[in-house]
C-alpha cells in the first residue's frame, strides 16, 4: 500500500508539531533552571516551528520574570489568538496588569480565565481576583474569591494565607 500525499502531509505536520513540543520542553527546562535567555530562545524556536498557545504563554511568563510586562502581555494576546480556549494567558494577563497597578483592567481577563474551557488551574484567577478586591478594601468579596480558590485547590497556600489574614482582620 502506498502512502498518498494526504497522509504524508499529516505525517509531516505531526513531525513538525513533535519538534515544536520538544523545543517547548527544552525551553521549559531552561526556564525552571533560571536560564531565561535560553528559555526565550527555545520558546521562540518552538513558536516559529509550530505556534502554540502554550509556547506563547510561557514565553510571556519568562518576560514577566524580567519585568518586561508589555512583551509578556503581547505574548498572552498571541496565545489567545492561537487558542482562545486556553485559560492560562487570560490569567497571566490579569496578573501582569495587577503587577502594574491596573486592577480594574485585570478583572475581565481573570473572569475569562475562569470561563475558559481549557484550564485546569482556576484557583489562580480566583486568587488574583481576591488580590484585587483586597487592594480595593472590598474584604468580603476578597474572602469569597480566596475561598473559591481554595475550593478549586485545597492545597493552595497563598489563598489559604490570604483568606485567614482577612478573616482575622474582620474579627
């Protein structure tokens, strides 16, 4: 049985995707090792090989570690364009806006993260929303957000600490 052009195209696309994932994994390892320059290079190579929302998101994450929030947010927007269903870039966008003191702008991004169909860490946008409400002095709303974060992930210590701190202030 001969292999036709259609199956050859699928096979080559799968090979390109596999290479992009390998480059992404190398970038992630470099990132975890604290080698941000190499991480950036690998993520960019992964994206140029086969763009994924994950590679854009993680590239943005490295930029954020360097304080390059404009670049980080640009990568979040690219990630959302590639896959609007992935929740990570919405949460990251909200977190970067919080870091810049742009709390009101962050809320819609965090709400999108919570609604995203492909997101397993909804505790983070709930926690980040809690940070915003706490900053605004809206402690009951902040506590509710921290509790939702804990409902999503009972082991999330940042949310537990924030929730307990605010509960103690209200008593």
